[in-house]
């Protein structure tokens, strides 16, 4: 049978170690980091190399959640930025040609007019 004093000593030392570890995490008055909860409308990205050019598309998938989207949330006949939380963008690493027209390298937003 062990001495009850050894149990108390282990408990005391263990709690001291935990307190020291907690203090070390928040020294200099720093606050704990906030929990980064994901947005309801999740983001996604697709990167593809076509020929020698990298193309990246970043988008946010809207969560419908029982709502009527077309002509309610997104009105017909008005400019709408495609995307839920942020604009959908397409990025070209090099100059490209779209339907025979030149387009400089860069990032472009996707806007549309629903009919």
C-alpha cells in the first residue's frame, strides 16, 4: 500500500505543471486565439494548368437553406456578383486569349446579369 502523502505530492506537482503551462501560453497579457468557425457558405478553389498557363478559380458556394434565390435574393436584370461571401474570381498567370480576344494576366471578378 502506498503512502497517501505520495498521492498528494503527485497531485500538487501535476497541478503546478498545468498551471505553469497555462501561464506560459498567455504570458505578456496575450489573449487566447479566437475559434475560427467556418462560414455557412463554404469556399472552394480549383487550380489547373492549361498549356503553360496556371488558372485559379476561387468561389464561395451559397447555402440555399430553403430560400428562393432567383428573383428574390438575386434579382433578375441587375448586376450580381457571383459568390456567397465574396466575389468569385479567376486568375490567369499569363496573358491568355478568351474567345479570340486577348486578356492580360491578372485576377478578374465574375459578375453577371441573371435573366
